C-alpha cells in the first residue's frame, strides 16, 4: 500500500492544507444521510489531524481531540475521533482502515486516555467493529449555545486499558465531534 500517514497538530497545519482537508470533508460527506441536519451543529475543532496521502494527493483523513466527558456524573478523559473521510476516488482500498489503525497507535503513544469515542451511523460502523470498536449507546448529550442537546447516533468506543467504561448517560460536555 502506497499510503503515507501523518498526524499533525491542527494549529501547525498551513491554511492551504486546511482548505484541502475541508474540500475532502465536503466531498465525502455531501451524500451521507443526515448531512444537512448535521451541518446545523457546530462541530468541535480537532486538535490533531490524521492524514493519509498517495503520491502527494490527500486520500483519507480524520480529526482527533481530547475531551473530559461525563457519564452519570463520573468524569472521564477520552480521545474523540471524528470526520473520518476518504476521497471517493480512493475508497475501498483499505485507506481508512490503515489510518484508523495508525490512530490507535497515535493515541496509545501520545495521548493519555483509556478510551477513544466516536459517533457513527450506517455502513462505517462495520469498519470500526472490524477494528475492535464496540457499540455502547444510541445517543449522547452535548452542550452548545448554553443548552444541552441530544444527538441520536450509534456511540462507539475503543478501549486502551482493562478499565470498564462507566454505565449511564454520556454527556460530551461541549460540541460533538
Ligand atoms: C467510511 C469511509 C471513510 C471508508 O473509507 P475507505 O477508505 O473506503 O474504507 P476502507 O477501504 O478502509 O474500508 C475498510 C472496510 O470498511 C467497510 N466498508 C468501507 N466502505 C464500505 C462501503 N461503502 N460499503 C460497505 N462496507 C464498506 C468494508 O468492510 C471495508 O473492507 P473491504 O473493502 O475489505 O470490504 C468512506 O466511505 C467515506 O469517506 N464515507 C463518507 C463519510 C463517512 O461516512 N465517514 C464516516 C463517519 S463515521
């Protein structure tokens, strides 16, 4: 596989690369069910961006952040993964899978969280399950504009330790990702 992977701090990425990332995001998500509705939400900014390029072309990407969430009053730091997208011309070549596997390594080595968490519906859930992600809930709460909102979505976690994920209502304590 001729895929070059890199993880960059979002703040260090030049504007031209951010534009390329935004363009790929638009292209990949425009036909995804619920996209219009989801655009009304202010999504959290990523702290790190995982990028996969082939011969200099951006092929696949995702965003990553750390957030202290609450579950039934219990605080827990998690790594959040979002915006997983592969350019339509590069799909079904195993690139998202390779990037997610590299992300697992990045989180293990660079971030100090026992869990990663993502929101996902439909076909991509199978991709995550095949990599060891588990389904844990069918909605989350998030905070935006001073209000608590509910987001209906399959909630998946990846476990980095033996610790059990707390049971109960998950509050992302900020914008979703
Ligand atoms: C989901 C997405 C990122 C997958 O990217 P990708 O690089 O094509 O994925 P991969 O080639 O690594 O796929 C790995 C496995 O995931 C599953 N998969 C990926 N795309 C699939 C599809 N369209 N239909 C069914 N299964 C699919 C398959 O099991 C696949 O393995 P296989 O090709 O050996 O059968 C890409 O389709 C995309 O950008 N979709 C639009 C945005 C989106 O929905 N993102 C996910 C948000 S949670």
